[in-house]
């Protein structure tokens, strides 16, 4: 269960960290995509309050991902405890 928890929770938490970092860069630069971010194709740059809003949405999604990873890890840990008690 430890491996399963790590395989599920760690990438989700990592996504949250990345989204938080990206959102912070967008809010600081007031530009989406932020300067220096590589894009696959030509992308229209959004500036001003619309960019700040997108940055805040990214930060909100980061909080959701981080919280979900912690809750999921807790639930899997609880499941492991329940299964080990009933199996003993």
C-alpha cells in the first residue's frame, strides 16, 4: 500500500507544486503565458487582470491537487489499517 500511495499521491502533489509555481509567475508578470515559458506553437499573450485571474485559477487548482493528494494518501493509509486488522 505504501508503493500504491506513493504512485498515486506524489505525482498529484507534484502537479500541485508546478501549478502553484506557474500561477505565481503569471500573477507576478501579469502576463499569460509568463515570460520564458516554452510553448508548442504561437500563443496569444493575455495581459492585465485577465492574466492575473488565470494565475489565481492556477493557484486554486494547485491547492485542490495538493489537498487531494494528502486526502488520498490518508484514505489509502486508513484502508491499509482496516485491511490489516481484518486480515490478522
